[in-house]
C-alpha cells in the first residue's frame, strides 16, 4: 500500500510538471491572466501571469503554466488587477538556476510552482487588456486583501508598521524591507511573518470566544461559522501551505466533533497533508510546507508530555511555561531544516518567542477587527492607533534581540541526507527523554552511527578532490580554488558573497586566504595554469601559457591574440561581465571554442 501511494505520488508529480507547455524562445503573441498584484522592484514591476494561449503562424494554441513578466516601470502597470486578461508580445526566456555548489535550486523551485519562463517587456508590448465582469474567487480574495491593506492605511498605519501588519495579518510580505526580514530571522520569530497555524489558531479561538452564546443549543452553527470564517481568512491570505494545513486540520477536528467522534490531532494533520499533496504534489518540496508540518507534528507528539512535567499554580508562570514548551518543541522539529535551508540558527529563540508571539496574537486579533469595524470611524481609528503601538513595540523588541551579541549562530549547514538523519535522531531522542522510553536507545545509536558514517564518507570524498569554481555572483567576479577542504578565494567583493558562504557552511570548508581578483593573477594547481585578468593579449598569453583564462570586469579588454603557438583550452566570462557583452567571432574562432558565460550558463565547476 505504501509503495503504491509513493508510486502514485511520483506519477502525479511527473504529470504536474509535464503539463507546463514548453514555449519557443522567439517573439510571440501570448494571451494570459494576471495572477497577483504587480510587485515593485528597483527598475521594474514583476507580474505573475497564467498562460492561456499563444498566437503564431499556425493559429492560436492553448498553453498551460505560468510566467513571470518584468515590466519596465510605468504608472499604467500599477492599475493591473488579479484576473485581468492581457494580450502581450514577448520573447520567453527559460528561468535558470545560478548553478553555484550547494545552492538553493531556484529553477526547480519555480517549476514546482508551475513557472518555467520569464520575459522582460514594456507597456508598449501590452497589446490589449480585458477587465472581466466575473473574476475567479482566488482573484477576488487577492483584491479584498488589497482593500484590507488600504483600510489599515486609512486608519493611520503607514511605512514599516504597515508592512509588518500586512505581513502578519493577510500574508502580504512584498512590502517588507530587507532589514525587517533580517531582524525577524535573527530573532527567531520569522514564522509570525508567514500566515500559518499560529494565525489560524488565534483567529479560531477568537471566533469561538465571541460566539460563546451559541455554545449549547446552537453549537453546530457556531462550528460552521468558525470554519467558514477561517476558510475566508485562508482565501484572503493566498492559501499558503501553512494556513491550508491549519484550516484543514481545524475543519477535520470540528467535523469529528459534529459527528460525535473524537478526532486524533496527528491523524488530522496528516490528512491535511494528504489533501494538499493530492491537490498539488509538488507542494511537498515547498519550504513553508516542510517547516510548518515539521513544527506542528513535533508539537502534537511532544508538547503535552513535556508540559505536564512542570506544574505551576501561578497563572502567568503557567502561560510562560506553555510558550517555552511550544517554542522549544517546534524549534526542535524544524532545527535540521533551518540549518540546511538557511545556514543559521537563532540563539535567543526561546526568549523572543515567549515575548513576541503573545504580542503577535494581539496584532492578529486587532488587525482582523479593523476591517469588521471599519465603518465605525471612532472604534476602527482607536484600533488603528492601538495596532500602530503594538507593531512599533514588536519591531523594537525584534531589532533589540537581533542586535544582541551572538543572536545568530551562522556558518552552519548540512546536505539533505544528513538533514533527514538528524531529524530522525532528534525525534527519537525527544521521545526517549520525554516519555522515558529507554528501549529505543538502540535505534538512536544506530541512527547516530549512520549519521557519523555518512558525514565521514562525505568528508573523505571532499578531501580527495580539488575543484575550480567560478561562482555565479551577480555583478562580481568570485573564483574559488578548492584543495580538499581548503578554499582559496579570488574576489572583487570586499565581503564574502552569500553564494560562497553557503558552499563553505554545507561542506564545512576552511577559507585559507582571500585575494583580490581586480588584478592580473596566475595560479598553478594540479599541473594547470589559470589566468584571472580583465584584459588579455598575445604578450600576456605567451608569457603565462594558461590552460584556463577567466575574464573579469564588465567589459574585458581583448587585444590582438593572433600568432600564438598555444591557445587556452577554456575561456570563462565571469558573472561580472555586462549582460550585452560578447566576444568577437574572430576571437572565438582563434580559440576554437565558445567561451563559457557564467552569467548566462551558471557557475563554472571543474575538477582539477
């Protein structure tokens, strides 16, 4: 049965990916539907569209999938609404991953969301726009979400506070500044930014409490109203995996209550996961899905038994203890994923969660009350002022926690297999310690030995190999020479790029030296000469005789290279080169090969 389910899941996942139409990378007329509001970037607006049809010489063909449009900044673009139908002319380009070692695979991530192509256009490439009379319910929900944000703005919530309120109440995170996100990550409370089970729990408890008068005779109506409000909230927040999990779980539990059957929380959460995977099999690879389910399964499995270990009679002390237990258990469940995905761990997560999570609950409740009481200007205005203060306090506490020494343990990481093994180790260890199940120690020791073996084999493999890596770091030249677990860097950047940090963290590498790549440098390793330079000519190439040439700078200077007795085996253009730069055909002909363009083709990795 298990194998059959796994096989069915694999077939459904393959079918989902194969449904995406492969577009020709030429100028095409495409009919599409706007999926979300335009997201403002530095030089453009990013718009996600759902593909409907393509027009070519053979007529109109139906197509499937989604595409990202980057539209040059213009005031007319901001008027686009979810559900609007556009006819555009564009040249689709395949979304590619940067290809850096141990890096997050952006291409696969986008494919799992049905997006395989992107295109850059201007307002003149939008040939037509149709405003539909009846929009899909998902598009209506997004428009309602935008109206709710406008209500917050009209009640005096602006700037960073508005960005924080929008993220915490309706899941709109595009307004957040990078500094805000970084502070919440360092403080270990980034989960309150993502609409999740916390929000669903707070909202459902709030609805149940205000409908207390229906508890006895009309309890069925009370449950139906609570479920309906929660699903409306889920739609407005964009049906994220975390809020879908919480909403489905709550619906299953309440359905069991209506049928007079006790509902098992673990069965409910696993059922919700099964439903989500049936709807979209690729959801299993979403970061939010993995973190959300890891946290809630650990809470269901271990919270109760750990909480009853310490009985406190004082009401406030008991509430603090509850918060500590929830934070600890949830963090234990997500620790391996956090380290693998983000290469960091918040050191003060217990303290910040005990203080900031209750504040976030007040923000959620107050934020939900403002749209309901919006016509009553006095009440909604008072709530707006209150929400402003609560948000300011939350951000101040978060900034303070993030600025403390040692707030984040960085430079840590692990591959997928080690993440899985560590998750199993933590699960069994928690079960042994909390439930006094010493008979499971043998399984724990087996997993520890397996983990040690996997780590040792990986270390041996890394130590026995040497590599040349030209990292794909936008706007910079970053070259790495890895000799075993030692990494020597040649970089135009003063600070170490994130691409390199992730590589170092995952493989536990040691950086021996970092040298500037702005000057002409020749390196010899494993019998190969590598030349790093912003300009090359016959004189330099004759004196060095490199096998590999890495060209740096936005526009590398290429001098006369004719008459050489020996030409380099490989030419590499670093990611610092301008997007429109290309070597002349004559130069490529002399070298008898097309240069490897890191900016277009991804990081260059070669065994030495």
